[in-house]
């Protein structure tokens, strides 16, 4: 069984997008897809929120998903006139679905000013969390920073990459199951053209290459919807119901997998991995979200600190004081977790590719 080499281009594009995000960070605000998503959500929620019905959230979700999936598809379709252009556009689009560099930078900025400039730290933390930060102490600011950092390991990094690789794997398996062999198919003359002209993309290749990218866009749209309207306040309780539930479903597997990786990363980093595992198992359910508690609780146990959001949850037990040094350790723990995730995910994908190509 032969699988065309372009099924591996997805992995190549993903690696390029990760490197781009790590080296250059976020795209300019004026063209960043997530910023555009936020503007679209703000625009459409105004009339829909007056419905005071859960149906409004469903309609909002369908509208925003449709807009950005169709726009992404058409953008990639235009770029498919050339393999090089397609890879470039795909890399830019996919890099916008996660935020590795900005995740570290935001935490590092708080760490650098926490001890000497609490007021500036409060301003920086206000950009990371939804709670009021004007009167937070150094300990509370450090806690909020670690919470945001460790929660977003999943939301900003592992979950979108998880779905890109998942859909890429499903595409690969479908090709193998249906014995799709486009390169040698006598009924597909367009593939013969593509082989002789490697800088073109056939409709078949376009489908294979586009689906995983659209999966990443789909996750980011849903997660952005949840971040903007998925609250239980009187204003958003109805319109935010469906986006929040859909986000919970999408994050169910990635959050738990990432929580386990935090425990493994703690062991690699010489932290208290036993307490990390124990805290995650016992306290992950304390958060209002069914998913965010896994990485936060695992990190709290590994660092031997208590992370607290007033009137919401307390994760871990009192141990070390929360300060800039704890933030630094949390950043390192986060880096190791992400590296572990990437190594395991890419290795599994490549091994599966090798197995399938030999069937």
C-alpha cells in the first residue's frame, strides 16, 4: 500500500508554523485571525444577546464558524495554485491558532517586575485573567500568572495541535482503508500532471492538506467564542451556553492528556511529581470548567503551592510562597510539558505513517 508523500506535508506545515510562532510570535494585530474573530463575535453578539435564549449561542457559533472556515478555505484555495504559496499561507494561518511565544513572554514580563513594581505587575496580570487585579497582593498576582500560564498550555498550544494531528491521522487512515493510491491510479490523470509538475496541487491533494488546517481553525474559533461569551453571568448565561459546552467537549481529551504530561514534566524537572499526580486526581474538578483544572492542579502539586481564584477554587496546599521564582519554575515546567507533547505527538504520527505506508 502506497500513501502519497503529500500526506506528510501536513506535518511539515505544522512544524513550520510552530517554529514561526516560537521565533517571531504573534502575527500583527491588524491581520491576526483571532483578533478578527473577536471583532466578528463582538459584532454579531449585540443583536443575538437580546434573544435571551440558548439558541442565540448556537446561532452565534454557527455564524462565526461558517465565516472563518469558509474564509480560510477560500484563502487556501487561492493559494493552492502553487505548492510553495500554499505552504506559506498554511503556515501563517496555522501559526495563528496557537500561541507559544506569547504564553512565555506574558509570564516572564510579570516575573521580571513583580518584586520591584507591583503596580506594573497588576496591569500585566490584568491582560492575562478576567478577575480584578487592582488590589491583588504579590502572592495573588503570582498565583494568577501561574494559573493563566498552566491553563493555557492546553488552550493555547496542545489542544489546537492535537486536532491538527488528529484530523491529519484520520485522513491518512482513510487513504489506507480505501486503498487510495492517487499517484498510480490510471483513472486520475490529474495526478500524473501533478507528478510531472510538483509545484501544482490537485483537488485531491488540496482536500488532504486543507482538512487538518481547518481543524486547527475550527478549534481556535470555538475557544475564542468561549473566551468571549462563555460566562455564567446574567448577561452571557444564555448566549454563552452552547459555545462553552462545545469548548468543554473539544478540550476533554487534550486537557487530560496535557495534565498527565505536566506530571511527567515535573518528574523530568526534579519537581514533586507524586504530589502533582495526587493533586491533579483529587482537585482538578474544583474549577468551574471541567477541563482547565487538570493542568493547573498538576502544576500546583508539582510546585508545592496553592493556586487560588477568590470565591472560585483553591488548588494544592500551602507550601512555598508564590513569587517570581515560582513563576520562573512554572515557565520551565510549561516548556518541558510542551516539548514532551510535541515529541510524543510527532513520533506517534510518524510511526503511524510508516506502518500505514507498509500495509
